[in-house]
C-alpha cells in the first residue's frame, strides 16, 4: 500500500510540476475584447455619433493544476484607444462574477485604467469556488463614436501591483505579463448614409411652370 501511495504522490507531483513548466512556456490567461452594438450584437463598424459597448472577457487557458481547480480569480488590465475618435459615454459595468475589488478609471482620455475585479463566487462572496476553464465576462463600458476612421482598443498590463495582479486558482503567485494575452479589437467609425429627401413642388407652381413653357414654345414658332 505504501508503494502505491508513494507512486500516487509522484504522479500528482509530476502533473503539478508540469503545470508550472507550462506557465513559463505558454500563455496562462487570455483576455478578449469585443465591440458590440447596444443590443449586444458584435459589430465591425459604427456610425459617427452613435454609442456602442466595449466588452472584455477573461479565461484561464493553460498552466492549471486540474480542471476542477482552475479559472481566473482576479482579472485586471488597461485598455488604450485613440481619444480623438471615441470617448467613454457612461460608467463601467462589472461582471456579476467579478464583483469584489472592482476597479476602473476612465478620467484619462484614451485610456481605461486598471479595469477589472476579483471573483465573487463561493461562500460569503470571497471567491472560494473555482470558476473553471470557461470564458468569463469581465466588464463592459459604453463608448461614443466621435470621429471618423479606424479605431483599435488595445489591452495591456495594468502596471499597478499588487492591487491589480492577475491571479488564477491553484497558484499563489501572480501571472506574469508575458504569460497573458491582453487582447485587441478594432472597428471602423463611418459617417453613415446621407438621406436626400426630394420635396415635391406645390401643384400651383407646377401649373404655372407648364404654362410658361407652353408660352415660350408658341413664341418661338411665331
């Protein structure tokens, strides 16, 4: 029995070490940015003056000890964009999954600073239950299209440690920036279609114009 127990410990240790090696070799956490209309449908373009949502999602994609003990516990990032083409049109809405440690500063033009939160799943809202490997909604913010052109929203590390570390279940150390895909999304802001309305002339004006044309025609014949 002791040999089997030792063998089991060795196997578990092997997989734990393998997961740690994986962390150093590939991405562990992935953020995904998405632009949608106000109904939630993904978009590739928007009309000047309209509003849309910038949404962020996060996912634990590698380096997990087990499927049951995995998931992004804390997700924070910065998002930069061209402040001459767009502006924040309202408050940030955080996911129900990440209601603790909510953060996000939109006061700097062209930057969403330290946006995110940490898990509110589990007992008494302290994030005791791992979320798992599925992608999780992190936040959304309404954006107004202020200028015409191609605009990109580019994610990057928050740079504010340790308050805004990216953490995953099963590991005590923060995930390094080199092991995180912070995401990027682009969309086009268009002028939009111009509707030209043809206004019909009054019937009286049309009758007078017809009479004038007939008078000129008769005068030429004379």
